[in-house]
C-alpha cells in the first residue's frame, strides 16, 4: 500500500511539473526546431476583404460608446468593414447608445438587440452567419484595438487554409492605465507564440480574434468558452489552421478586484472541463502537434488541481516515512507562502516571485471550483458582466 501511495504522490507532482515547467520548454524547443517562421504581407486597400467586427454586449453603457469610437477609427478602408453590436438582453442604455451610432453611421454600425437573454453562444450562432463580412472579428465591449489591428488580423486569410487568427491582448491596470502584464501572462503569451508556429494554437482570446465565416461551426447553446470552442471546432470539422499574430494588438483592463478575477478564472475552469469532453477527438494522434499541445497545455494543466490534491493527501498518509515528512514540509511552506503573497505590499522582484506562488495556488483553486460548477451543472452559458473601472480609450 505504501508503494502505491508513493507512486501516486511522485506521479502527481511530476504531472504538475510537466504541465507548468517541462511543457513550456518542450514547446519552445519544438517551435525552434520544427516551427515555421510565419509572415504575411499587408494587403492593399482595394484587395482588403470585407470585415464584420462583432461585439457581444451585456449592459455595457459605460464603455460601448468609446468602444465604437475606437473601432470606427481603425486604419482600414471605411467602406470595407462594419461594426455589429449584438446586445444580449441589456437592461441599461447599451442599445440606445449603439442605435445613436447606427443613426449617424448607417452603413458602418448595426445594432441587433435581443430583448431576452439567451447566452453568448446562442447569440453568436444566430448573428455570425448573417453578418456581411467574409472575415468576422470577434471582440469585447471593453477591448480597444490598436489602429493597425484589423489589417494585421486579416492579412493571414490570403491563405485559404487559415480558419482563425488570434491577436495579442495587453492587460492594463484598471486605475492607472499602465501595462499590467505580469510574468504569468507573458509566459502564456510565449506558449501561444510557440504553439502558433507549430500550427497547434489552442483556441483564441475572445478579446481579439478573427475567423473565416464560411468555416464557422455552430456551437452548443450552453457553451461556456466560445473563444475556445469555435476555433477548435473549425479545426475538427474543416482542418482549419489557427494562427497567432503578436502584431495585432488589443488592450483591456484587468478585473477590478481579486474576487472578480477569481470568479472569471473559475468560469474559465468550468468551460475548460466542458470543452475537454466536447473536443476530445483532438487527442487522436492524427492531429499531430495539436494533439500534443491539447494534451499537455489543456488536459494536463486543467487536471493539476486533482494532481495537487492527490499529492497533498498521499503525502499526509506517508508522513511517517523518510523523506516524505520533508516533502510535506515543503508543500506546506509553499501554500503558506502563497497565502502571505496575497497580503504582502510592495512590488520588488522578491515580492513578485512570492506572488507567483499566490497566483499558482489561486488559479488552481479557481479551476477546482470551476470543475465543481461544471460537474454539478451550476455554471451556465450566460455570462455576468465583470465589474470594471472607468474605461481608458486606446486608439
């Protein structure tokens, strides 16, 4: 029995280390050895495809006006794109603000106002096939594009095999407007870049991604992570390539509080477990690098809360044996450091490193909560608006 517990303990720790440390090194190495250096020329105005920018909105009166101004000012031929705002049962002034823009720019701004909430997946299923653009750019009401973002996203669709392109999201502090990208966010962005070079990008970022409308695959109405399901469903059904463009830049403010961020992560967790089941065919070897990335970056990463729990439980059961008492002390010290990191002031390098343990622990706790919410059917496809500070326009 002790041998079994020991195997479970060391295997669980090995899976966590692989998912967070070994896999990023492997994917970077594979991208360097086998990846393609992706380049696509910008297209001339007369060759620019018609684009529909699609914004799903729920009670966004605080930001939707500035968002539309930002979109209208993009460096892209004005006659070659439209902005469609789908309001999913908003009860504030969102629809009225959008309609005022539609009255001023009837050929460029369109409001689709659903009086009853139906969930983002249903809204996208209903609206996306009906927009005019051959390329549809998905974004959020609180996201602001750099002026060149649309040109950079659309240039890749000259390749008919490209189904979706994910841009780069830069996080800003909600109060100061400064770049709030932390070490973890840069770590995730690096992984995306490497997966993109291998043709194995997993989903997109809902704040900024484009897709080829003819390859769109409707998703189940209860889908939680639409920006994960939509691109990968296109890969499954059409073999579509998903690319990453670090020059297609958008900015978005961070959630206003730790609680808001935790709820966001637990929702992502619930959607992740739901998506793993629905996209399980990606684990078939014929999907090559996508199979490798899906297993390592998603299946094992989202399984880490279970591995961490198993590691702690088996370590406690083995505490009377050497060296397991020392290992338990290390685990307890790690979690204590994570708790301390939540309350430590300052922004020195040492404090940032301590806060990495806090982020790791809180992220896996949020995933565990998300798993429970998914398993018991408590997480619905409809979303709640995240509390935000007043918006800062990035043009």
